[in-house]
């Protein structure tokens, strides 16, 4: 059984039938009108909401998360008065994602460059380059394969080796 926000009970609206504008236009009793007025008033936030409690946020972060967030937090904390809390947080978010993407691209490039699957090892990904398709009517049409000897197939770079 999947978890549920309502613990298996179907959620219901506290607005009742007054949630729909058509129901309100059909007519409301004085009691329903007073109840609706109070409900709309209750939806307004007080001047001190939403509350920002730094201790609550710090209590939610475990030590590992605090450690890896520390560099960007210290970098963007002085920018909050200049940019504002939302923009500084958004810039911090984008900077973090950009750094992760750049690291991933660099790691992928490094892996493919220095860990190729050749005749010296069986490790790494084997990258096979396909031949270009040459169709009837192309200037190079009867293109013969560069592989003419049996040793050209599956050499995995052995023939180009300086050894």
C-alpha cells in the first residue's frame, strides 16, 4: 500500500458547496454568507507571516549536508542584502547546478579520453565509429571499406600502436 498524505481518508474541502461560484450565485443564506465572509478573512496572512526561523532550517540540515552546502552558502550570504533573499537563493541554486553539470561533463570527457577500451585493457566503454552512408548518386558512390585485411577487423587499436 502506498503512503498517503491523508492516511487513506479522502480529502474534503472545508469550503463546502461555497467553493464553486455558481453555488454562491444561486443564493446563500445569512448564515452561509457570514460563514463565507469569515472563511475569506481567515485566508489572509498576518503581517508577520510567513515566519522564517533560522534555527528550524539549521535543525533540518544534517552534518553532511551542512558540509557540502557551506562553500556556496558563504559565497552568497553577503549577496542577500544586495540581491534580496529570493534572488540570492535562486542564484545559489543555479550556481550549484551549473557546477554539478560542469563537473559531470569534465568527468565524462576525462573518462572517455583516458579510459578507452583498446587492446591494452578491456576496461572502459568501447566506442565504435560507424561508417558514413554512401548512397547511389553520391560523388563517392562505390565507396570501398577501409578494412581490406582480416587483421583490420577487431584490432582495437593494435595496428596503430607504436610498440
